[in-house]
C-alpha cells in the first residue's frame, strides 16, 4: 500500500507542475502555457499560498496541495470560516486508485493546525471523480456558482469537524 507525506513545495516541484498536461476534460487544469514561467514558479513558492508537495514512500513527487486563498475561485461565497484546500495530482497518477490515500494525507497534514474546525474544497462541476472522492471524506455541497472569470460552474464542498 502506498503511503504519502506532505512537505513544503520546492522550486523543482513548481517547475515540474508547469509541464503537466492532462487528458480532456481534465486539461482544464493544465498550467498556462503562455506568460512568464518564473512568475508561476514564484506563485507556487509564495508562502502566503501555502503550497506543499505530496511525496510517496520513495520520495517521488506525486502531486501538490495548497491551503488558503489558492483553493478559492473568484465568484464563490467564502464567508464561512474554513480552511480552503486545493489539490493537484501528477497526470500519470490520476485514475490509478491513489486518490483516497493522497487526499487523506493532505487532510491529515491540514488537521495539524488546531485552529481549523472546517475544511473546504471548490471543484469544477464536470469533475465528478473529485466530487466522489470528497464525499467519501464527508464533504457536503454547500454552494454552487459560476467562475467570475470564465463562466465555469463550480461546487463548494465543506466538511465540519476534525479529521
């Protein structure tokens, strides 16, 4: 059984993320190809966005997570107090049955902050795979909205209580 650990994201991880490409319809999550790569790397390394790498037991970079503002999408109602979690798994590992252990490691890491009482994720409505995963961890729909930038429908899901 594969186990995961969550560690601070390094520059080498950020550069790898910029090369990730997903098959449709998940190509929606592809990093931008235009713009200055150094800008995107600096955003991944911005301490206020709290990006972390998720590594397997061999130290391989499997994916990333963020805690806080990066997990929010413009247009959503984030008035309720909760820790926003953003996640991304390396394309070659998606759909391989690793999602539950991957997300569990992220939740366990987030739960180390004793001040956090609720966890929140925001997911594009087409991503039924992610919604199913979050429901397994007792996340429940609390809102729907359209992304203010692109008109994409999203669902906000929340989990009350500690892990």
